[in-house]
C-alpha cells in the first residue's frame, strides 16, 4: 500500500502511466487492423454469408469474457477468502468489469448473427441463457461492491459472490453437449482440427491475439486505477 501511495505523489511514476496507455493504444490498433482484415480481406462464408464475419469478434470476446475474465474473477475471489490479500480483491474487481464489457460484446453481437442465421434475434437455449445469467451475476457482483461501504465486508462478500463464477464457466462450456439447442458446437476449441479454411483460421487467430492484448491492456489499466484509488482512500482516512 505504501508503494501505491507513493505513486500518487511521485512524479517518477508518470512514465509508467504512459507505458500503460501505449500498451492500450497498441491493443486498440491491433483490434482495428483485425476488423479491417476480417471485413475486406477474409473470404465470405458460402453458407452464412457476410454475417459470419461477426465470428471474428463474437468468439474471441466470448473466450476472453467468459473463460479468462470470469475464471480470473473466481480464482482471485477464492484466493482472497484464503489469503486476505487486497491485491487479489482488486484483481477480482478489475476482472469483473473487463469481463462484463467483453460478455456485453458477446450478447450484443450474438443476436445480430442469430437474426441472419436463425431468423430470430434471440433463442432461450442453454448456452445463450446461461451466458446472460453469468453477465447478470457479474453485474450483481459490481453492484454489491458499490453498495457496501466497509472495505473488509465489501471484499469478503464480493469474494463469495465472485466465487460462483467458478461453477458457471464450465457449465456454459458443456451446454452444447448437455442440451439440445440451435447454438453450434465448438469450431476452433475442439479435440479435432479446427473446421475452418486456412484463411479464416488465420484471421481468427489474429483476432484472438488482438483481443488478448486488449483484455490485458484494459485489465492492467483498471487494476492500476484501483490501486491508486485505494491508496488515496487510505491517505484520506489517515
């Protein structure tokens, strides 16, 4: 905490802030470049048409929002209950906010793709419904954090709620095998070879790499902001 407090007043820490901003700028440029490649330089799917290009945003956002962000949220929350380390609480909070953003992208792009492929904007099937439920759970987690004033109680109660993500993430992954629905099975993340032509697979891997950069750039910025916020609150309390 002393290090974070020093960051507020020490001018020597300003270059670090610029480095973080630079990392985020690179990530944004990478995402933009992948979108350009997907729209203009990647073949159109013969069956799904141009709407299939949503795949290059929808699926990477799902991997980062559901699997990575919610797993970080759950693991950080469980470890906080054990170790009581404030950094774990801040990591859980940052993961929840970035995960909410990425899952929001999934829930926004999914209906657009579904309208073209299935003829309807929304279907109450297992994977879509459980993803919406997880999004609401993470939203409730953030609302809870804003409703509890005591830092210790806020961190403890939030950790209990954040731990529930550990149960939902594997369930969402298995929904396409456990339940019948319109949502397709894995295309890339499956035991066999990915069922994508080489050009589409290359674009997808680039999109995934770009979204990974964006995710960790946003996570780093959000975690650093939480560290400075807590340090400032500690100074004001002192």
